[in-house]
């Protein structure tokens, strides 16, 4: 049996609902976000989970909580799974940032791998810290199913790195809406993307909410 990692993005927050940047802000889930967490747990409870790793932010911990409670498993919190720090852009929409930090926003949009949000983190930095967690998982769990609960940019950066996609293109190559699941199996030939951004565990109402 190969190691399979399930990457789950947290449920809806007020920032994802309003399409605003939220990295270091420790936001809560909305009521709908809590519903998303419960829907994931209900749909994936039957999988024989080996371990659960989680970003130490409230929105990710709350997303993991229903499944962890049902299984009696404590999530292993890792700072490496935190979202990109958006610096001075935190809480602002792209429209506001484009107006107030225009040059930085243009540079970041062109290549976020090596250009950081104003006062924030470059994507290569996120790749470095997040992949350390993936390597830890691979070293400690050579087979089985491991859940990683993280964030939109961080998951896309991890997937890009594993699949050989230029990290600077992570925003334009991979989707990752709230409460979506992407699945990577680690085979003898390397990482195999089996599922990308699946949300069939959500009902139509939750899938069609506005936001990102």
C-alpha cells in the first residue's frame, strides 16, 4: 500500500466569502464553513486514517475538528502548513491592493515565487517550509492515508512543487476552492495527482456560495 495524502482546504471564512487576502489573520469559520467541515467528516469518516496534520490556525483546526472528534485522533499541528503571510495586504481585496500597492501587486502577480506581497512572504519560502512537513509525513508514514488541512495558496504551492509545476504559476494552474480535497498518491514513480479540488462532499447550496 502506498502513502496517500489528502489535502483539505479549510471551510469558508468571512475573508474567503469576500475574496479578501487572509494569511496571518487568525479568522474563524462562518456558519457555512462549519457546515463544510461537518460535511467533509461525514463523507470521509470511513477511510482508515493513519494521521491528521493541520495548520495551527483556527480556521484549519475547526475544519479538522469534526473528523478528529469522530475518530478520536488529535491533529498534529505544524507551522509549515500555515498560509502565506500577505503582509500589508491582509484583509484587503485585490481591487484595493491593486490601487494602493500597484507596483508590488503587478510584480507579485507576474511571479509570486520570487516577489512577495508588501511585507509578506515569497512562494518559494512557503514551498520550503511546507515541503518539510510533507517530507516528515513521508518519513514517518510510508503507507496509509494522511490528511493535511491547510490553506489555498499553501496547498497549491505544495501541489505545484510535488508535480513539477513552476511555483511562480501556482495561482494560475491549480484550483483550490474552500473545503476542496486534492489527493496525491506517492508511488515508486513519484507523486501522482489522483484528485484535484473535489467538493462532491458538499451539497449544492454550499458548493455554490459566493467567494473563493
